[in-house]
C-alpha cells in the first residue's frame, strides 16, 4: 500500500533512480472472515468515493469495496470525462454544484493527479426559444453560485472560427457558458479514490462478484459472492448499468432501464478546442483530450442491453451531429470507440436512498450525470450510510418520488428513460 505523499520532488527522485521506489497504489485485499461495518457493492467512481468519504468524514474504516472486475473497468473508465454544474432544477443544481466544488479541490484532497481541467463548457443556442430557456437556466446557476455567462454570436465566431455559425438549418445564435466546467481524467479518478480510501484502511477487493444478498426477516446482513459469503452491518449498492440485475437479487424492482452509451475519440490533432462544446439542436458534445484526440458522444442506443459494445447507426447519428456544427470534424479519422452501460431512470435524475430491506441502500439511476456527480455522490451516500439521514443537497433523490409525484425532470421530456 502506497502511503508515500506524491509530489514533484518524489517524481523527480524516482525519475533519477530508475523508478524503483514506487509502491502499489492500493492494497489488493481479500475479504475478512469477521465481516465489515459497511460493504459497498461496486468499485467504480461512486463506490470508491463513498468508501473514501465514509473513512475521511465519518471515521468508518471497516469498509470493503467489492468490484466484479478490476478497478476502472466499468463506467468510470468509459465516459467522455466532462464535469459541469449547469443544471436548472432545485433538486439537481445544488447537488451538482457541491460536486463541482469537490472536483476543484479533489487533487489536493486525495493527493493524486486526476488531471482536473476547468477549461469551461459551452452549450450552443440555435433558436430564440432556446435562448430564453438557457437564460432561465443561467439565472438558476447564478442563484446557486455556479457561475454562468452568455456568449453572443460574435463571441463564438471569434473564439471558434471552425463552428458553422451561419448554418442554414442550425444557426448558432449564442451560447450558455460555464467557465468552471471542464474535464477530468476518468480512470485517474478511480485510481485516486481507491488509493486514498485504501490508505485510510478500506479494503479494495477486486474480481469479487456479488451473486446475492443474505436477507433474514427483512434485514440485510451481508452478501453472497464468488469469494464466499461476507458479513456486513450495512450493504450499499452502486453498480450503474447493472443496478437492475443486482437489486433483483434482493427482490427489488427499480424504476430504471439499462442502455448502452457510446463514446468516440479521433486521431491526435493540433490544439483546436480549448473547452467543451455541446450541440443545442441535437445530442452531441465534444472536447479535446490532452493527447490531441477529439472526444465526443451523443445519444444512447434506444434498446435495452447490458452489452458494452456499440453499433454503426449510432456512430452515424453522432458524427452527423458533429458535422452539422463543425464540418471540419469530417476530416478527422475515428481512432476508437467504446460503450458504457447507463442506468436510465424514468425522469432522468438519480437515486441515493434506503430501500425496503433494512440495512440495504441504493445509489443509481445517474443517466448521463454519473461521472460529473462522482464526488458529491460519494459524499452524500457516505452521509446517508453513516448517519441514516439524507444530505440536504441529495434529499430529493428518493426512490418513492414517482409515487409522490415529485419527479425531477430536468429536460422536461416525460417519464421515458431513453429520452433523457
């Protein structure tokens, strides 16, 4: 286990000594026979962040994180790395703003280079009605101290001459900008949280698949895994696109569907884009990685699936969205693509809640918001697990909100998961 504090001096020392002094980033643990106070099912960003904040904020260190594969193999390593807090509704905006604040201090907090880059995010505007809607969103962001700017057509044309501002079908009339938004190295987030949690005493257990729950008289006392039964005082599930399958083992049906979301990266290019750009008349978002590739994505596949693979119709749809606003992208060669399994909720917003089974908790339904929510999700989930109370910025993320008529429909498209 690496308890060495990373620094520029340490990097220089190892470079000069042949890199012989580095240690494993975290302990590769095996399950304790006596069990744990808390078991976290899912070793992605949310699960690892939860373990870290349980140990750091609440002093609960007898914790195990169970990951079916290896750390970083799930959605935390299969996304387009974007972070933002440009939300509208009161159930979402304070939560994502907390996440943004945690992102801004993450590297110092966990002593790990996650490559947090607050390069800004720009949502393009293509109609007068959309301008009105985005101005409303900007006001909500300003009330939450998230920061927002309105860019006119001349601002955009000067800054990004490759955008087709005068497009006859999708003219760019302006943009909503959040300068604090940006990107973060996705898998480094998993590694950093795993290292920080492990250093505080948390067991990171890889290649350990949960096959069921030990439930007696309505109380969950542990999990059944490929490494045997493991006892726990509380069990916290956060497995993204596998939520439906895992929670079904506890007899719980969720208001969630699983869809694949594809992402793409081009060959390396010279610097052309210094922030994140999103298409306002279609689902397309793009940024440029530190290695030069354009990283972009769009809509989910409309059918339900658990397969982490893509298909050509979505490639065509996403690339056509890019071509509509930035024709120069057509000259770039597509280098690779990947798919992540999205846990799409009925209103497009997540859940951080207790379940009908005592001592069994659930975190999921993140749709497109999962990666950017990672720090706040772990922070608020840890608060719920440690105190039994909902954190004030996550109190709306309840499983029973549909029964109560308290949906959080950020896009205003109704109760259909694939529309969010």
